[in-house]
């Protein structure tokens, strides 16, 4: 009772959403009532974000992990159709592919642009696989809208708040990648920008952070998966391709991602990695993809019994880092 | 002769600009001719970028360092006018001020928007100080154009290539800040995106990089100043306010920046730092600004004699990290 | 034939061990012979390091993963004996415990010293669990020798080359932790210091690296496990306790470590984490340890069938990052 | 009065040194009394560390900056004597040189050992320059004692607490380098280990930290100089050689170091950098050293007038980051 009164006072003063938690702790045989009113920087991610998102019949954040696969960039119509057929055959449930590519150098291949979106759409019509593709400006969102099912915000644009607001104004799911050296809190604040515009479908994606290690392109931070799952209800997927930058590490890191609770994987596939116009070093073949998907199911079955729902298991797995639900009486 | 022939062959094959260098090295009493044809990732920064930029009568990259000062965000019309008067009195040559603010949290003060640009313009009319202000989208560039003299691209948008192209299409000078953990090469590639659209007026800005140190908000990388000056002709300025995040460090780091060859400083000033709507911790008063400007002149006079031009001295100071001009005969 | 001749010439010139690899690559329908003679910085780690180490009947690096568990510091005789009994009951195969503790502040608890080693030895006599404990100087090695089965070199001492030489001169297995921000190459060079003194029993340990993330104490770099397994034959274990610094992340990260091929886990256990004299935040109870050990077996069985040896499977799993064995014909 | 009572209570409970500060702040026209009792992790660095240290007639931390110069490693008797003569002629006040070298690879040149110390001692007898040389173990301290004036603890050993205790037990000044990615707090805690053994002569050295930048070997963190000077009385010097790893950056960064308040410089000099047995890339010639020393004096004279003592000026320059002296009445 008093709890609600205090909370309403806080709201009146700050005019800003907050999360409240009340705990009864036992300390040295005494029970202590601890009331925490936190003006969390991501209240909507906590309360409004959808825990599962359905796209073209596929559920992301549901009881089974999903695999999104495809080439780094779409290179031609044939390439897109062939890639879609192959990742479908390997067992992927969604297709990824870049039409506009953010490249460090302006002289590197920048993608096919609008044609890229169109070829992906054709690939979808052929295979039924929903499409994930990156957008980098308000104009590209407009161009992509008729063709793409999930808008990807790349790591380089995680701090591009104007772009986050733009995708927030659409009602299309957004796959939001963690920035190159972004903290978990910054990633959730970026998600908040999208949610604040009314779009409740945000999928978080761990894709490796910059460290001093040179054997890998980035360092895949799998603990971020467990932390994110404990902080917010949003689905969390892992991109082991950018996360490691090396073909031979995709399979072990995919296994590890599922084992620590990821809702899915985002994997670059190219059947002639050496000829790929971008990121060939980290692309696997569809044959390897098939093996990875088999691993995913093995691990998922071993750890999460069919009887209980995946979500509940996870809840038990990752005891909350911050208790957000109170138990005041 | 043969050198030119080889170079032209490379160009024919790659259809891409490159830098060539030829060296005659002495090694163990033998002279070795070393020809290096490097498809540098930033050929235009090397060849087309302006080494000095004149804005409203002030030369950035000229024989004397410049100081750009003003509040983090414009908070009101009065605030803008007062701030301009004060930084002018303290000796600053340009004014900075934010109308649109990129904030990690969507719940933090986001700036006055268009009004901010208008108030800055009024401040300019009052004091004559040219205006530097940040833009974050194509739309904001349009809004800023009538009011702002130099477009600032903030650290969070250094990788926002669509925005870089947009400011590249204008003919207004661009102050490009280094990204949160960007390498020098990535900063120069970002400059290249602007130059490639035909805008030759790019000012580079070191503003601190993320490290593990917690006593400072960022770690100001002053060696980047000397490296940049040795790599490209573009003017390089230093932002000790974001670079350290602590008021008491602005003065020593401003001194150090000038001592190692920076073309100028970008400093946040607020006469009531505690009441500032953003970044109060790192704002200095105009009284301290005056002392800093006095230091700047003392160091500059001590190190760089009046007789010789500043630019030439620097050239001697920072022997080139990569020799780009050959001495083949 | 010629291959061997070239190799012997290299050795004659450098008088230094090296690794040679020969590959026949197919490129555009032509077969190309590529001979790589690399003066690797860690030749002994490649050629002399033991892939499995037997301590008190337990095989580290064998066909099944091992779990080393125990308190951060030994706090008393009772504490050591109780802890040993509990981790044995939970299914651990070795016991860890600190007698000398490297602490950032000289005012923090520094461990029980020699008594700590003695209590651990008593615990071993009670339970049969071999003991892993840290040493930080030549003198401590001497003190530990009668009581400890595996010498641990902590992350802070990975660059302490004099200490590495000292443990290299013993014939006791060494558990070598990766430094706070050490690269994989630096870790292998540290191992090389030990091997060069004639000690072939080195166990590598990933324990998290320093990054900008604040939700976790360190960032556990699980891709390092797959990279290390592909580079050298040495056993690789993972310490999720220091790697994350948070109790609730130990279980998901332990699962992930085994899934990506680790040979074992090093876990801090304390039955009253709140009262622990050091690192209480990251200690789990023996009840949670039991659940983790169950997970380890589930994942291992699911991924690595009983028929084939664990080692071979791994070989297939992690296709070599650098091909070190040639296939010249 | 009450202030002292509270303080004594804290001491009674914690039995540990602490720093107390009391402030009277004005906030919204009300005066607020703020009492802060901080159990600082480095109380002795605050209270017992010497602000200036006299070695062989040279004062480090006095009214003028000092320059310590010499080769990375001592390569022969002739080399040591020649180097000493040259750095003396260039204006250096102390000589540095490595006898035992910590190298990442055990196959790299490890130094001349004891002979190195002896040659340095001869160089001292010839030139009068006091000697700074690194020690890495208790045994090396013993060997160095008759020959070396200042013990250097290298970056790789900053966390080697057993070694810190050993040099703490001597009564020789210690030059303590910041660890590869150590925070300022960790550096001061390392100093505390030395002070706690009764050695009050600790010189702190900023030598660059590991970042993602690849143009420089490390990133010289000059803001650390200003922060350290504001936190503790100990002398602070800068090593631009390891701090940048590139010859052409030594001069600009030396200028910057003095401009932001460093008490001195530690510079690697080698008259045939290409033939140096270690770290040739970052060695400058004695001719450049002479120019740098001239710069040092120019900047120091320009910024710090002769009338007032250097120390007092600095005090004004760097307003304290943490107010440690109270003004309660």
C-alpha cells in the first residue's frame, strides 16, 4: 500500500518512468525491508518490449532457437536465389543478406542497393524465408519497407539515435546489433529509443566487441547473452560470424551461444567464401550450416526438456542480475 | 620514368586512387631501390584536403592555433547571447553550442532543436563569432544550413556513413570527431567519405577514446595529433572537455595539446557549470578559458618562433610516420 | 625431400626452433604449392607440450571434461575440510583454494600463507582430491611443493617471466592463467617460458579479459578456447568465476565453455558467499556446482558420442586456424 | 572537535588508515556541512610518500623537470660508456639502461644480466650520472644493489606484489611504471605496497596504456599525469618512448608531457637505432635528445615563472580532483 504511494510520489516529481522493487532480505536473523525505486534508463525495454516476435510464421524468442542465415552482401539475383535455397535446405528459418553495406572505406563494395532488396524479396517468394536486411538512413527504410521483414541496425549505427527513432516509427521488427565497444547499458538505451516511438518488436544481437585480441576479428561476449536475458524480456540472438571473424570458430561459438541461452543465431553463409565480395573470411558453407543446426538441436534438447517451456527454463537458468519484480507483503 | 609507367598500370587495373612512394635505402653498403605502390584507404585526405580553412575571417590550420568555445547545449536565447559575449571577451575565435544533442538515454535533455540554431545565429550577429554546431541527420543539415558555419559530426556518428556523405555534399566546413574507440585509420576513412563527395574542408578532432581508466571520462590521445599531422594535411584540433570529462584537467591538457602541435582547441564553457543541462562536470568558466588562452599563446610563442610559419615548424617537428613523397632519381 | 632441406637450412641460420607447413592449394583450377616456414614464437608449446596431464589419477585433457572447485581463499582448517567434502560430493575431481592471494590493495586479506597450503593438504588426505593453489614467488613455490599438486600462476603474474622460469624448473603441472588483457599469443609465449625450462605439463586457463563492460567483472573470451585448441595441443580450461565475477552467470557460462570445447572448468565455491573473505560475489554454493556438473555431462554426451574419443572430436570441431601439419607429397 | 571524534571512531572500528575531508558547501543559499571519511586504498601514498627525491645530487620532483636517458638494453661495455657520455653531453641528468629485460618471447634478447649492471656502474663513474635500471626478482635486486641508484619496476611487473614488497624493503628510490592496462587506482595501490614496507621514495611513471590504436605501440595517457599530481604528492614522470613506440613522436609528446605538469622524462636513446638489440623503432639519437631538452626548458620557462616555485604553480594548475584537506571550522 505504502509502496504504491511512494512510487506515485516519485513519478509526480520526476515525470519519468521508473522501475520499483521491494525485497525482504534476511540478514543476521533479522528481516529487512528494502525498497528500491530506480529511475532505470530503459523502463520500456523492461515493461513494453515483446519477449517473442512472430515473423512470417517463425517465432523469435519462442520455445526453440531460430537460425537466420545468408550471405554478407547480395551479389546478384542468382546469388540471392541460390543462397536462399541452400540455407532453407540446411534448416535455417530466416534469411539474412545485405543490400546496403556500411564499409569502413568508401572504396569498398557498398552493396547493390535497392536491387539487393528486390532480389531478397524474390528469394523470399521462392523459399518462404522471411528476410532480415540492414538499413542505414530514413531513405533506405522507405526503400526497404516493401521487401524486408526485419530491419537490421548494424553495430556502427547503434549510437545513431536519429535512425533508431526512424525504425521506431515503423511497425516492423528491428534486429539491433550491439555497437563495436558498446556496453550492455548503452545497447538497452538504444533499444529504448526504438520502443519510445511505439515499436515493441526489438531483437537484441550480440556480435562481438573490440578487444586487444588479434586472433579473432572481435571478441564474442557470450556473458552478455545471459546478462541481457536476466535484465529484459527481449529476444537475444548471437552473430558468431562478425563475433569471431573466422570461419573455423563459427561452429564452436554457435554451440556455446545456444548452451548459454541465446534465442537464435545470425550466421553468414557463402558457398564460395573466397570469391565473396565482402567478409569472405568469416563465411561458412551451407554444409557446415547444416551441422551447426544439428548441434543447436542436440544442445537444446539436452539442456531444456520438452516438457517445460524454454522461457521458464531460462528464467531458472539465469537467476536475475537485478531483481525487478518485488515480493513485498 | 619507369616509375610513372608502373603507377599508370596499377591505376588501369584497379581504377582506384593510390599513393606511390619510391625510396633509395642504404642497407649494408648497398643501395636498394624500394618502390611502394599503396592503394591507401584515404587518397583524397592526402591530396585534396585543405590544410587551412577560413571561416568568417578566422583561419583554422593557419599560423596560430584557434580556440572554439561555448556551452555543451544552448539552453535559451539569453544563455546563447551571454555565452557568446563571454567567450569573445575571453579571447575565443569561434563559438560552439549544441542545438541537437546525441544522448545515450532518450530521457536526457535532447537540445532545443531548430531554436537552438537560431539563438546561435543571433549570438553570431552580436559577437561576430562563427558558429560550430552538431548535425545528426540529413534533415538537421537542412535546418542548420542558414545558421551554422561549421557542421560538427559527433563521435557517435563517425561511422554513420550516410551522414558523412550528406555533409560531404554541402560546401560547408566539417568538424569531424573521432569515434569512441575509432582508430586513426578509421577516422581518416570517415574523412574520405566526406572528401569523396567533393567537400575539401574537413577539420579532424581528437576528443578522447574509451579506455579502462575511470578517473577520466575518456583518455585524450594526444599522440593521435602528432600522427594525424604527419599523415595528412588536414587541420587537427583537440577537445579536452570530452577528452577528459573533468573540469580540472582542461587547462593542463589544453597546454599539452598545443605543445604537441594541435591547430586549435574545442572547449566547453558554462558560467554556472552546476546548473548546466548537460555535461556540467566538464565545463569551465570563461575566467579559466581566459587563462587557458594565455597559456596557448605562451607555449606557441616559446616553441614556434614568429619568423617561421607555424605549418613549416610542425613539418619539422613531426617527421613523417609514413614517407609519402618519394625521392627517386 | 626438398622440404626437409629448406627446413634444415633455416635452422642452421637462425639456430632457433620453428614450425614448417606445406600446403597444396587449389586456386582457379591450378594447384599451388605453398611452403611456410614460420619461426613461431612458441615452438615448444606446439611440439613438446603434453595434451593430457594425469594428476592423482585424474586426467586433464582426456576424453571427459574435469571440474576443479573450491573456495577463493582458504579461511581456516575447518573451512578447507568442509569445502573439500562438499565439492567432492558435488562431483568435482580436483580442489582449488588460495593460500597466498594477490590483492590489488595491500590492506585486503592476503591469505593464510603456509598454513593455507597445509590445510589444503589435509583436505586432500580426507577426500583424495588433488590440490591446485597459486604461487607468486620462488619462495612460495618452495613452501607449496610438499602440499600442492598443481601450481597456479595467476593472471597478474602471467608476464612475470622470472616466476614462469621458476615453475618451469619444477616437474609439477602448471595451471597458467591468461593475463588481464593478454593476447592469445602472449599467453602462449608465457607457456613457452615454462616449457623451455623442461616442464611439459602446462594447462592453459581462460579467465576473462578486461573490457568496457561493467555488468561483468571481466569478459569471458570463449572464442579463445577454440583458438587455443586449434593452435596447440595443451589442455585448456575455463574459469567462469573470475571470467564473469557474478554468481548468476557461472552456470550459463560453464555450459557454454563445455559446448565450445573446453577441457574443464575452474569454479569458486563457498557455502556462505556473503561471508567469504574474498570474491564472495562470484562464489556459488555446492548445490549449484552439482547442477553445473550435471549440465557438463549432458552437453558433453549430446555433442561428443561415447564411441569416439573426445580429443578426436574436438579436432574435427575446430578446424585448424593455422594448418601446422603439412600434406606435401 | 566532533570531526576528530568521528574520525577516531572510524579508526577504532576498521583499524586501518583513512583520509578524512570536511567541506562546507553552499547550495541554494544554504550552507551544508559535508563530512567524508574515506578509507582510501592508498593512505600512505597520500601521507608518507616523498614529493621530491634526491639521487646523486639530482632532485626528482623539484622545481625543474629532469631527463633520464639511455639505451633500452646495455649491449656491451663500450656501448654503455659511449651512451653515458652522449646523454650527458645532450643534457640528461640521469642514465637509464636495461641489464635484465622482460621480453614477451623467451627467444628474444634477454639482456647482459649482472655484467649489464657493472657496465652501467662504470658509466656512472665516468660521467657522474646516477643509474636507473630494471629489476624483476628478489635475486636481481640483490645483484643490482651495489651498482644501481634507482630500481625500476617495469609495466609487466606492476601487479607483481611480491616484487613490490621486496623493493619496498630496500631504501633505494623506486621508479614504478604503470601496468599495460592498469588504472590510476591500481598504480597507486602498487605504490602503496612499496610504501607499506617503509620505502618512501616512489617515482610514478606513465608509459602508455594498451588501446585499439595501431599507429602507436601504446597510447600515452598524459591526463594521468595531471590526475596523479592532483591525487598524491609523489613525483610523476613520463616515458614517451614506450608510450608511443615511434621515434618521430618522442619530441612532440615530450613537449606535451612537460606542458601538462610532468616532473621529468624517461627516454630511450640509441645512436644506431637500426642496430639496437631491442626496441630500435622507438629510440632517438642524442642529437634529438638535445633538441628535446631545449624544448623542455622553453616550455617550463614559458609556463612556470622563476619567481614562484614549480610545485606551487602546479598546485594552482591542477585543482584537486578529490579535495583531501578539509576546511571545517
